[in-house]
């Protein structure tokens, strides 16, 4: 099992797309943190930076690369089918459940790794910026640490959801399209207009986990612990579903 | 010793029966050609043997166990299935290293097998720049990583230039001469005739015949086919005259390496009535085509195996 996980990590490290996506996830974090700070306190914008809410809103922007991590998770599985490399993968390890488990573990490690770097980047950008406005924050003030940890957890779980999604949808392009459409269209519509449904979908759970200040204030998200449990539930659901589907599937 | 055993394998895709109750064995230390026209079910059979496709019925073993139950399968079986199964953006050596790690083999094996197949110089290139022939060699390199005792290749000559085919033949021969087994599929008998010891022929998903290549060549000798109500009497009369003859059905006789004149004279001497008689002449390729077109042996009609 340890060998299979190492092999999955090496697979990622030996393609350029992975580095591109990881860089994109970090760029997303940086851009969103900067934009959250620039718009804070303006009319129609997020709460002012001088408030605890405002600071938390900036920190939660650090996990905005979640969608990219989801795509990395999808690629870990779907790229194997796209390039038929799944044939040699299953020849090395004919016990397919172990292959999918190794992929889920690898995706969780990679997702957590990217999320931790994104959190560090968020602090590196926001702390000096805020200090220049005489707002002094550190990891323990205003629940900053909790928000950052929540973001790391959300990104990590999304990576595992991606592996499940990549197993369930055979076509890589279709899987990525479905993920993007879901997150960018369906979730934002549900979250914005039908919050009583929106808080129960994965995006709502992730928002609760990262303490996205805007939505927490106006729409009523689930409590943080419930969001965490719900998101873990989605992760397990997709991982188990993907594994079961992959077990039965003919590879030709 | 048997290295591959296939027992009644059947695979249905919807209403299509791709492989129909197929059984055969491959002996250790030989090169066996697995032959049949395109669509005969060769690839499906090999993929079932390797645990990639779940059979509708039947079972198969390699070195005594179903593939899924082999501990460290790469150390027992190497398989080259299709030339496109590489990530185009990954370097050749990295592709092999990934497999080494997953199989629990030392990563130095990657360099060793690159050398074995003559790809050392391009090991650091991304696979998307590889020709079909180079991909076939890389696939073979991957199959050799665990130094397996059984090698399975699906249409390995596809896309190879004549020099590549020659290289592959020599390679497989050396491999089998070390007491290891090779099962290699092809839709061309001619391509395999210089390489294989034995052949298994299938068509339309069904077993047609299995024999040594030498025996198969014997069956293609010119002969005379006779339909007669006294088949046994004719066979005995021909045999008494030193002419090789076999009953192919209860009403037909195949006499080998003789002429219609000779058979006619022998029949007259024995008082045998002849309804129909024709001389047969096959070359190996024609014979293969007839075999796979009718799915039953045109000479022996399956009576001899």
C-alpha cells in the first residue's frame, strides 16, 4: 500500500500539468486574498478589516483554490482512463480497491500540502498588508487559526471528492466540466438564492468550515463542526462510490 | 509444465458473444502464437486472463493462480497490451520508475530494461514524441521490469518496421530459450510463422485448433479429399498402399501427398464407390484464412486436435 501511494505521488510529480494546477491553486489564493483586502469595508463589499469578521473573511479567501484541488483529484483518477495507463496500473496491482485507496490517500496528501502552502501564503500576504493599516493580527487572534485550519480541511476533503468524481465519470473532460459547472454555477446559484438548500451541499459545508464571513452572516450556514462532518460525509460517499464503480469496471 | 491455463472462458458484451467457451493451455518454455482475425476475441481473452475484464463465465490461471491472486504479479507475468497506454507528458524513464515503485522493485530496474530494449538514449524524452515502434519497445520494457517467467503480448508487431519485427523475434526466442513462456497474439499467421513453436487459433470467439507449428504445416500438404459411403474401406486401402489417409467425417477421407489419379486407382481396386473427389492445396496463410473463416478445420473438421 505504501508503495502504491508513493507511485501515485511520483505519477503526479512527473507530469507538468500537476505543477501548473498547483501553481494555479496558489495564485487563486493570492489573488482572492488581495481582492478581499482591497474591497473590504467598501459599500456592498465585505466587512471592514478593522473588525474580526473582516479579518476572517480575508483568511477564508486563502482556500479559494479548492476548485483547483478538486480538479487535481479528478485528474489523479480520470487521466489514467484517458491515457489508458490504468491498464498498467491494474496489472501492477490487480487488487483495484488498493489502487483507489492509494489514489485517495495521495490526493489527500497533495490536497493538504497545497492547502498548507496556500494558508502560509495567505498569512504572508495579509499580515504585512494589515499591519500597514495598523491592524495587527496573528494566528490566534480573531479565530484566524480556526479559519485557516478549516480551509485546509476543506481543500483536503475536496481532493478526495475529486478522486471519487474522476472514478464515477469515465471521461476526464466531462468530469472536469461537471465539477466546474457544479461549483461555479449550481452551487453559487443555490448558495445565493436558496440558502436553505445551499447550506447542505458540499460548497455550503465547505463555506461553513472556512467560516466565509459574508455567507455566515447573511444566509445562516451550518455550524463549523456540522459543516466539517457533512463535508467528510461527502468525501466518504464519493470515495466509496468511486471505488465500488472502479472495482466492477472492465478495462479495455 | 503448464504456465497458462484457460478454462471455458466466455465474455458477452450485451448481445455480442466476444469469447465463447474458450479453453486451451500454454506449456512452459515455448512461444505460443495466439492467432485469429481481427475481432476474433484475442484481446478480450488476454484481458480476461490478466484480470482487466471480468469473464461472464469460466476461469483462467497463470503460473497456477488467477492473475488477481498472484502475489507480486509483475514478478510472474509481464504483459504488453497496447501501444498507447502511456501518459504523453511523462518521460519514458519516469513511466518505468512509477511501475517499479508500485511493484516494489528497485528503481534501477528502469534503466536496466531501457537498455534491454534499446531505449537508453531516449529515456529522458517525453513519450508524446515517441514513434509507434518506440512505444512498443517501452511497453515491452515495462513488461520486463519484474523479470517474469511468462510474457504476454497483444499484437506486438503492429506498427513495427521490418527491422523492429526482426529484433522482436530474436528477443522472444532468446527469452523462451531461457525456459520462460511467451504468449503472443497476432492476426497474421505469416508474421508469426518464423517466431512461434505452437499455435492456438480462434475465430469468432471460439476455439478452432491448437497444434505445433510443424503439425500445422503438415496439414497444409497437398492432398485429396474424397466423399464416399465407404470411407473406412477407402482409408484402409490407401493406408495399405502406404498413403497417409484420415477419416475427416464418417463419409469423407483426406489422403495426404497424393494425386486424384492414385486415389481413383486405389478406390477402383478396393471396389469403393466415390461420390465426390477433389485435390486440395493450401499454403499456410490460405489454410489459416480457411480455418478462421469457417471456424472449423476445413481439412479435419475438428476431428484431429
